[in-house]
């Protein structure tokens, strides 16, 4: 099989569990791409070398900028003209773009020497910028992943309108993001909708309440605006007034932690709602198996960012939990509304509470839904099928 390079912003990244799952599954198919991490990371991952870019190498731009400007003037100016013609929407995206370009200018010759037939950028931001520039300078084809963050936040990445038309194919994992890519002009034939995969299926035979003394509610995700956690606290506050004994655990860390804890305390929920901080996957799986209902209250945040299908939703489905998920963006694509979960407006808190009260009053009535949730998760997020689709793309 031809040599393929995978470009990451940072690899491995603790929060990007699906990335590592897919690499393991591809390795089982005897496909091991060469891994590049542009911004920090580790030099070795599960026995595989990771080529880390040394930031100090950017000093070499003093040589490479005039080199490429002289040897490939049209390609060199193409990107710069595009950047000069439009403003960047955020400092973070500005830094990502120029670090990706710096990596490309310094490493392009090495990519040419190694004889890669395809460069795959796992994300549409910094890695795709690097892949696009190397492709222009060395004539190597590139492909890219594009997920919700890449195409929705602030209207999308600064260079997105250049990268999307040039990519051999664009992989995404949710229908909502695929529709956004079509709006951005990507032909349907180049959009490859491949769900993220679950590797391990937890055992689940009991679909009664896991604690007969209280309803145990779980939510997992970074403490950021797009997760809608302030709505989650309002749901908990309203549920308390319904005399339902419950506890709620929120797993994840992030910049809103202090504000959320203050709001929890203001609402008098300190004894009912626990913010546990970030936990490893083994610990998270334990919470899935010991809790009854999973709530995901994601929203479209003030920057336009939103989730596609968060990994935690199919994980909760596979664990046999009752899943209530926001109808904003793509979270509800993971199940069939009212068949294997509930798709609800995160601002209509009383609807969420109504379902939770009914679940507490008659949990056996929801057993078929929870069983069907496992079926949908195993069918839609089966690693054998999804990773095989990904493998076939690279093989072809």
C-alpha cells in the first residue's frame, strides 16, 4: 500500500479518544500511516513513532521563504494573497494558520523525499493548512477531516475556502457537518460521511434503575459554552422541585468550571450536582455502567461553534442508558427520536424534567428504548464497518 502521512495538531491528545481508536483499528488492518504532530505531543505512541515538529525549526524560514518564493512563486503567493484579502476571525485561528504554513514551508522538501502518495490532515484547521501548502509546493495529493468545530466556529477556518476545493476527499462524521460542507461548495461525491467508532461494547443486561433509592444522572464533556451546562443546571433545579430523588455527575474540566460551580451553589444544588473534573476512559466507563440517564444539553455558542455527534452520546447509548440529547446540531443523529432516545430543545427545561420524572415513576416502560439504544449504537458506530470504510479510502 502506498505511503500515507497523517497530520495532527497535537498527538496524542487526551480528549481525542476517537482518533486513537481509529488508528488502532487501522493498524489491525495492517495499515500504519506515518504520524506527524505539529504542535507538541509525544514521540512514541503504542510502539509507533510520532514525528514531532520542533518549533525552533521555524528559524529555518529565513532560508525556506526566499527558496519557495523563488522556486515556486505562483504557489507561494497563492496562499498569501488569499490571507491578505480577508480578515482572520480570531487570534487562535491566526496562530494555527501560520504555524501550519510554517510547518509546510520547512518540511515540504522532506515530504517530497519520503515519497508519500497522500497526506491526510485529521482536522481542517492547522493540519489541513499544512497539508494544503505541502500539496501545492510538492504536488502530493491531500485529504482532510472536517468536523463541527472546523466549519462552524466563527464561520469556519480562515483558509477553508482554499482547502476544501483542493482536497481529494473530505471526511466528516455527522450529517449536520456534511450539510454545512455542501453549503460551502464541496461536491457530494467528495464528502465521505464516516461515523466515529466504538471499539469495546460494555456488558449490559439490566435495564432497570441501577440505584432504587435515587435517579442517577450523568453528563460528560468539556466545561465550555457549547455544551450548554447552564441549561443542565436549570433542568436539575426544576427536577428538584418535582420531588424526584436524584444525583447528577458532570465529568469534564474546562474554563467554565468556576462559573458553573457558582451557579450550582446559587441554585442550592451543591448536594445534588457533582463536578468531578476530567477523568480517564476507564473511570468514565464505570460511570456509564452505574448511572441511569445521560443528558447532553449542547447549544450553538456565541462564536457559532457546536458539536457534531459527541463521542459521549453513542458511548452512553451503548451502555444502555436513557439518553436525552439536544436537538441543536448533530447530537441527535446518534439515535432515533422516541425510539432509542429523546431529542429535545435545551431551552425547554420542563420537557427534559417531564421525561426524567416519568422515567423515575415507571422505569420498566423505558427498558425497550434502552435496549434499542444499544442496538442503534452498535449498528451505527461499529468499528469494523466504519474503519473499513476509512481504510478503503486510503487504499484507493
